C-alpha cells in the first residue's frame, strides 16, 4: 500500500494517476478528503500533517509514502510511520536545502522547513528518497489574476532566473523512485530544461496564450505589501532573497528528470499550453 499525502495538490494528482495505472494499492490523504475524487478503488483518508491524531489511520497497512514536506509535526509522523511498518518514504523537498544559490538554508524559512523534514527522515530507520525540485512552473499561476484582469504583473526582480519544472515531470520522477528499487535512497535534484528570467517566462506565456501580458518593475517592499495577505512575511523575505541572488544570474540545471523518466524535462511553454485555461477562463 502506497500513501500519497497532499492529495489535492497537482503533483499528487499526477502521481496518483500513474500509480493507479500500474494497478498498485493506493491510499490518498488530505486534510479535506471530501474534496478528493480519486479513481475507482483508491482509498481516501483524512490526513492533516499538522495533526498527529490523523496519522495512525492514514498509515495503517502502508509500506511506502509520498510525503509533502511539512515540518510542523514531522517527528510525530516519522515515528508513527515507523510503528506502522513503512519502509520507504519519498520526500518532496526543495533544492533550496542545498544552499547552492541564495541564502544558506538556516536563514531561509522555506528551505529550513524542507531541511527539517529531510533530517527527521534521514535520522530514522526508514529508507528515504529525496526529490529536490527547484522552481515549479506552476508558480506562474500567481500571475493568472492580473493577466485576466488586464493588469501588469508586479515583479521585484524581473531579471531573476528560475528553472521552472513541470509538475508532470516531478510526478513522473516520483513514480520512478517509488516503483524502481534501484532508485530507492537516492538524492535527486530536479530542474526544468531552461534557466529563464521572470521577464522571459512572461514573454513565453504571452506567446502561448495570445494575450498581452505586461509586467511592472516594483520594489521588494511594494511586492511584499501586495502579497501580504497570501504569503507570510518570513516566506516573502526568503523568496525575495532568493530572487535577489539570481538576478541576472542563470541557475544550474540538471538532467535528472531525463535520467529518471527517460525523456527530457518539459519546457515552460508546454506548461503554459497545458494550463492556458488558468489565464483565459473568467
């Protein structure tokens, strides 16, 4: 039995479809299981990674877990997983833990959270595989509202580079490490195929959608104020520090997606085409 956490997420949904096609026994967990609509035969369960009371039922009979990195009660989760007999956990972490670019993880709230989850698993007897994607292409969804409203996208660092990776590539990588014993216990850094500035991503989004997509260069303080209702201050500061560190500086790319899946990572234009409705549907 494989437990997929974060069941309402895009990566979890793609992974669920792949594993279901393999005919494997699956359980998908979510803090709001009523919102899930899994394929026939797939169990759903209430699982809130901040609430240890939901762990025992979710983990009963499970041997492998795809785990979204939530540091709040990770020690409790790991202990309950060990008691339940889980022998393999695939962690959806972040390349931010590597400290290769930007601030060190201990000074980055986002990376520190992922690092805490990694360390809790690695300190346990459970075999742990780490997936460390860089920037998700899906972060561009944050631009959907201004695009549909005909307003410019606020960018504090239009020239900052990221390595946007498609959620399908991350899901396929997770599928590979969950189903191929040779991949178990690996540390995999996943990137998209290109290092693109935010301005370049916006140009490509406009080309794919046929829309006029503009951006406005704002100060970090203006951006932080605009996003205060949606992004906690510590996370906003971490993002700004990361973007500042890659402003005008291409990020390192890997071929790990291709090595795990057998095909090159999908470019940002493919992601944009797959999600064109996000930017064009009222």
